[in-house]
């Protein structure tokens, strides 16, 4: 009998993606360029803006995972981005 590879947390079945990850991916695909432009304007550095965008969508993912369902997705994301940029400026 052949050894069966171990199944970790990442293996949730054939291509299964948690709902919150799917929503976050959809938000990223829709709003990432606008959020990047906002962060670039706020921070003035391409590298800082890229990091801020990453932090913004990580925070959004955490929010969605906690059950937050924003009514105005763009406003919610831009508020998160604004707070991330403020934190980076400090």
C-alpha cells in the first residue's frame, strides 16, 4: 500500500476557496488599481503604496472573516486604506 501524503489545512478539497477569500479576491480585482492610486497620492512612494495596498486588503480580509459585510465596498476599502496610510505616515 502506497503512503498517502499528509493533508494539511491548505487542502480543503479540490480547489475549494473559503467564501471570505473569494469575496476579498473579488474586491481586490475590482478596486486594487484605485486603492493603489490613492495610497500613492497619500504616501508619495511607489514601494510604500504597494505595502499599503497589501495591508489594506489584509485588513479587509480580516474584516470579512469577522463577518463584516460592507454596504458601500469602495467607501469601506478607501477608509481602510486611509487609516493604513495614516499609520504609515506616523
